[in-house]
C-alpha cells in the first residue's frame, strides 16, 4: 500500500469485494495512517449474502429469491467505523449506501467526530425492490434496491449532509451476460450517462435541492474526500467542466449511449435536466443523448 501511495494512489479499496476480515481491515487502517490516506469499502457481510438476488423482504419471499438483508451492509459499516476510530480516527469512505440503518450509523459517527464519508447512487434513490417483481435484470445490483423508507432516509441524508456525494456506480455488462438465468446474471447497471439527468429530475425539480448543492455532490465533495485540488473556472485555468441545461426535458434512449452496455434501469424514463457538452483536455464534446 505504501508503495502505491508513493506512486500517486490517493485511496485504497477492494471495490465490489468487501474486506471481510476485521484483522485485515485493522492492518489496512494502520498502514494508511503513515500519511493519512483514505480507505473506501464496499460494505457487505458475505456470510449473509451468499447467492443473493435482491433485497431480503416480502418481495424476495414472494419471488422465491435469496435475499440480501440490510444488516449485512450495516454490520460492516459499524465495524469499520469503530476500527477507524480505534486506530487514531482514520479516514474511511463508504461506497453506495443503501439502507436507512446505514444512514443512521453514519450520522451518529459524524456527530461523534469520526472522519467518515459516504456516497449514494441515483438508482438507489429512484427505485425500490418492487421493480424486481418482473425479474428484470436491469434492476439487479449490489447492494440491491431496498424500499421506499430507505429512499426517504437516503434523500434526508443528502439534505442534512450525512451523505457526501453522488456516485454513478457504473457497471456495464454485455447482452450475453444479461440473458443468463436471473440468479446468475451479474449485478450492476450502467449509470454514467444518466446520473446527471436522474439527479436533477429527482433532487432539483422534485425535492428542491439547490443547484449549488447538486454540483457539490458531484464535484466539490468527491475531490475534497480524495484530497484532490479543486477545479477552478477562471481565465488561465484548464477547462474541465460539464455544461448542462437544468430545465431541458428529454427521454432516455439506451441505444444512444456511448457505452457498449445497455443494462440501465432508466430506459424510456423522462428526465428534466440534461448534459449538453463536456469540455476537457482542450476538447468540446457534445452529448449524443
């Protein structure tokens, strides 16, 4: 880890594979204390989620599918926060929060001075596990879609700044992978090209978040968490920005995506708020959405 850090790495994670061993996680927190690096975790107690297909609840029972209980996410979050605090209040980031209980744990930790941050995805704010009733794999992900009370808690967590940022959790899969038996279809959906429209529609137009807050969730807060310099929009600075129309209405068409993946839960949904151009590396690229 230290060698990677010295080569420019700004944080460490096993991405979609939770560090199940408390001893390994303890050692990781010890190592990053060398220069106060960040550890990010996909929080999942695997002994409770083996072969899961969706959220554990009434609908999973009706469909006869193995469920992923909320507590499997919350156990790891609670453990890691305590380890980080024990080892000198290390920096800790939670990937794709999905439950009301997780929001409560993070809120309490922040109030106690823990250096914890977290993110949420657009799809966990938009959809519930009821979408799995038709066995549509475009709603199959990890962590799974929860229920309406979890969505309310996540939105409140964004409003009171318990949740720090929005993440696309972009996970493209080929058509062949998505045509397998439902339980064997890989988890995850694409999200990069729909995330801005989804968030503007839900948070700006429906829940009346300010544009400044939404911009912070996408840009300022993630860079602060990662310890990266802020991007400045001023003369002499490199242009690195997205130009968007916050009130423009459009309908998602997955066939227009630049991604080769088509596994999106947002196809044919009407959004209000659209990215128009990306300016980066001296190029101005028009959106094809």
